[in-house]
C-alpha cells in the first residue's frame, strides 16, 4: 500500500459513507466516514517517506493504529492542527467531532442519524472539513 492507494481509499470510503447515510445505514456510514480520515492521515504519514528511503521502523510500527490523534502525531502535523483549530472556530468544532471516532464503532449496532450526519459533515465541509484540510498535506 502506498500514499496514492491511501488517498484513493480515503476518497472511496467517504463516498461510501455518504451512500450509506443517504440510505439510513447510519452505523456503517459513521464507521466508514471515520475510516476515511484514518486513511487520509496515513497518506500524510506516507508522504514523509521518500521514494528510495528505507522506512523508519518505529514510525511504521506506530502508524499501525486506528487512533486519529496518534496518527496526527505520527504525521508530524500537531502544529498544523493547532494552528487550524486556533484560526477557525468551525474547524475546531469539526475536529472535536472527528477526534472522538474510533474503530470500535464498527461493533456498535445503533448509531443515530444525527451522530452519523454530524461526523460526515465535520469531515466533508467544503471550507472547514477535516478531510478537506487533510488534503492540503497528503
């Protein structure tokens, strides 16, 4: 898997989340929307590896996580995230929604339309969405 694959996966998963959301399948929509952010963050991490460099083992091992805040740390984007949150209240609100996603949600059998819709909106908002922001760095 490479950076381009992760970018494609992020785009594909968010489209799938929208399809599920539109068809009242909130549990899957919620999970896939968050997974799109995970893939985007991993694309940002992959960007740090130069084409002919041998990858850093510790970075690679720590990148095998589903924890979004840990992935921000692995990507080296903590400062960028802080700056984005300070410069925009809307982005800060969106990040607050997105950061609470975990892969454990795939096991939940009930997720409300509001919860799934709020996560999706926080990710795709044209001006202040988390995925919109991440695309600047991947």
